[in-house]
């Protein structure tokens, strides 16, 4: 049982890898088909007690290696949850000859935030933290990235020049977003600790009618990941400044909502989990999000009590109960129970 637990940990816990996608290409295969589906049940403890079955995510992709040193990666989201129609999620070509200067061109995840870089099918909880969804957006974008290092090096980094407009959307101005993430791994051989941070700065065409200057946005964050035997601890803090307009929501592929005005926002989360010898992994996450730093009543705390059960290397059941303490008076901020079954292929 101990060996089984170690295997599951190595497969499912988020490794701080720097592949933009959810899986790597097989060097011996020209094409590899992969994907995962996540049917889910949600119960919302509102006045009416609403509940629903939904497909959280349903993704299919292909990847492969092409001589010499090139890799392609394409993924489509088939779930109707976000937009009602299938859409292109990721599509990029990477050049991997040099360990410290790999390159990628296309549409991929923004190189920002520990939890954002964790693939959706390896998340510790069913959903990402609220601060990541709100302040790391756009979660995916089109651009060019240089990255290097791996789990056995002292330093890992990513640097990207991106549109800043989100998935499948061309840029509307001359400016671009500059995004970078750097990790320091002092115990690189044991992979015990990784600490680092991310920065994003960019401009976009003004959203306010009559405005003559571009909107600007700045993000910076700090992160830490500690792993010792069967225990994993993760924490992250993100701060965002927006001038002219800002984006709310979005999630994994959702378009989000553009709001006119300037705002400062911040938040953090802390996650602790333990892998038992019975394929059962209890998870506790505590998060804080302040949707307007200038106001005293625009914050919320969310506690997630969860458990992950691994039937095997490809199938996982997740149960999350969310306790919400909010000062925002938002009707959507109710306690929730969520069950999600996942199969990876």
C-alpha cells in the first residue's frame, strides 16, 4: 500500500513542471491522443436549495514530437458549461532543443501563479481559488514564450509576450502583456521546497467611451510549495491594480466580464493535504479575496473541506464542501457541496 500511495502522489499531486500543457509528448510517437472528462454534481445551499448535474470539463487533445526538437499541442474544450459550444483551448508549437531557452508560440496558459500552472485534472480541489480566477485572468492567451529549467534545477523560469485579450481573441492595440514567473528550488534533489513569484504588466485599448489613453493592468504574486513524504502544503498571494477597466470572472476558458473603472484587488489561499495509504487524500483550503481594496466590506473567506479518492492512476472521485463567509451581499455566495468524478485517458 505504501508503494501505491507513492505512485499516486507522483502522478496526481501538482508537480511544478514547466510544460504549458496537461501532458508531455511521447518522443517515440508522432501523435498521442489524450484528454479527460469531469462530470459533476453541485448542491447550492441557497434559500431554494438549487442543485444540478453538469460537465465541469470535457477535453480532448493531441500532441506529438516532430524531428528535430519540435512539439505540437492542441486541445479542445467540449463541455457546454462556459460558452455553450466547443472551442479551441490550447494550440501551440514548441521548440525544446535548449534546456534553458525552450520556446513556444501559439495559445497557452499565461505563465502566472502556481495554481494556474497546475493542470485542471491535477487540481487538489475541484475549482481553482477565487483569487487565481479573478486576478490571474486571462488564464489563457496568445503569444510567445521562452522558458527553461525543470524540477531538478535550482532555478526555473518562464517569460512571455502575450496579447492580453484572452483565448481566441486578437489584440486591439499596439501594446502587449509581459508575463514572467520564476521559481527557486533550494533542495532541488529532494524536491522539498519551491518558492517564487510572478509579475504581469500590460496595456489594452480603452473600454471607456471617449478615453484617449490605454487601460493598464499590473499583477504580482508570491507562491510556495512544500512537500515532505505524504504531506503537501501550498500557499499563494496575488495583488492586482487596474486603471481604466478590469476583468472579473472567466475561469478555465470562460470569457469573463469587462467592467469600466479603476480598482485594486488582492487575495491569498493556503492548502494542506495528506495522502493516506488507503488511496484517500483529505484536503483543507482556506482562501481570502478582497474585490476592492478601497472598500471595507468587499471581501470574502472561503473554507474548502475536501477529500480525493483514487480508484487507480486514471480515475479519481473528489468531494468538496465550501463554507463561505462574505461581506459582499452576493446571492451567489452560498455554501456549496460538490462531487466530481474524473477519468483521464
